[in-house]
């Protein structure tokens, strides 16, 4: 069985019904890996594919929304965002941090969040309920120096449902 979509083209499935698509896109001056996957082709609707295509075509807005949620979470005591920043500041040499920070407003945490690099966006079009992970954005402060990622998970409406760490 296959699904044909204007943006993604023909999405075939393997013997187990899983579908997969990948590409890269530019955001600013960097390339972002983008993939779309579903373990079950029959659970993917054309509407969900349309939403994923719209989000891909609006990468700057999607990235901005995710970063705003990271900034908003900073004020919460013991936030994952603050933990990620502190972990990177402890783990990485000061020179690496200075090279990675592209902003200098005087607020180191905000400058840090403005400087993290979006590495990958994964779409899961079979997750179309409000509380399910439809898009997963992986950020790193210095992808060549650390495997630590801060991950922003969005629902089908583009609302943040969870911020987590991955290493």
C-alpha cells in the first residue's frame, strides 16, 4: 500500500506497514534534518501529512515557537531548560561556549537559548491528538562538542507538550 501526497510524493511502506520520508531544509545558514515516520501506514491521514508539510514550509515560525517555550520554561524552578543550560556550561569548555554563543545581550541564559542550533525535526503523522507528539525538535548548543540535546515536543497544533533532555 502507498500514500501519495503533493509535498512528500509517494510514501511507500515496508512489509510491516511502516512509512518513512526524509530530507533536509535550510534554516538561516544551517541545514536541518527532517524526517517523517509512522509505524502503521493506515493510521496516517492526508490531513496529518498536510499539517506536517505546512510546518516544514514554516520552519522559522516553528523554530520560533519552540524557542519561546524554552524561554517561558526558564522561570519554572528546576526546569529542564535551566538544567540543560547548566549541564552544558559545566560540561563544555568556556572557549566552546563562547564560540557557540552568537548573542551577547548580557543575559547568559537567553543568549544561550538564542544560540542553540536546531539539528533535526521528526514528524509523527500518526499522532494527531492534542496531547501526542506530532513534531519533535532536537537542539544542541554545540553539535560537534556534545551529544546533549534539548528536545521540544509539539502537538499537531504546534503547541509545546513537553521539553526533555536527550544525550
